[in-house]
């Protein structure tokens, strides 16, 4: 059967970078949010939200986050095109924690996206609580239901001189699950209540699940 519905063809090259970003992040949805904690070289605990983290490999267990380099709008970056705090900290220490984001964390996670100066801890500013990690130095976010302690596996650069992106791949060396979230090897999603990213300040819940 031939489909009769019409489609709009999109040439991404005709979009500005900002418009291209909004289109891609608005169409590849929902995305799992990672609240990544890292330590600066001066010991400041940084927490930054990433709306796209993925499973790279199961054996070894590898998770990836994607970070765009700083732009002129991020006034506290060393310069446009410099690494953001998270990537700079990971390159320096080779350790980080991916904290899952639940519904109750939405407002604080959104506040963490503000471009704070490197010497200001988002964790303290938005009122998150922390827990010590077992095998890496950056602390975990206590409000998070699942926390993945990671060591840097590799970074992969993308883009060009005007727009650079870094894929950061971490090997999971320890996982922490809040009580009631884990049953054997299965995650109880009613307890996890993950928050998904749509676009801008819009998020989604996973309470309405379709089983087929």
C-alpha cells in the first residue's frame, strides 16, 4: 500500500546552528537526562545536566555524554570554543558520576543549566545533597535514584573550528540504586520515575507506558 500523507523535506544546511540544534533536540525525543558531577582542580563539585546520554557498550559497561564547547552566551567560559567545566574536569581527573534524574528533581536540574562561574558549585547553589562515591572522587547526588560512577574511557571530538562537540565515554565502575528501585537485575520504573527531556524547558514523564 502506498502512503498518501505529505511530508516537509528539511535541509539542515539551511538552518543556523542554533536553529539546527533546536530542530534536532526537538525531534529526537524523549532523551534521558544525565546530571553529571565532576570535581574541578580546586575541589569544587560541579553538576551539569546533559539531555543526551547513551549506552555505548554493555561489555565493558560504557556510557556516553555529548558536550558542545562553550559559546559566547556562556559568559564564564574561558573563551568561546573552550571546553565546558564538565569536560575540562573530566580531562583533568578522568572521573565523573552520571546521576539519573527523577521527576522531583526537575526544577533544580533546570537551575543547574545556568552558566555559573567555575568556582561556584551548582550542587550547593540549588540545594542538592551529596553522598560519597566508592571508587571515584566526585560525590553523588543523593536525590538521584540511580548513580553511575565512571572512569574516563576515551573522548572523541567532532565538528569544526567554528562548532566543536566532544563525546565523553566513561566506563561504569560502580552503580548505586536507591531502595525500592532494583529487583534482581531489573529496574522498577514506578520507583525510578525518570524525567525525559523534550526541548527548551519542556520535559516528560514515563508514567504512561505502552506494553506490546
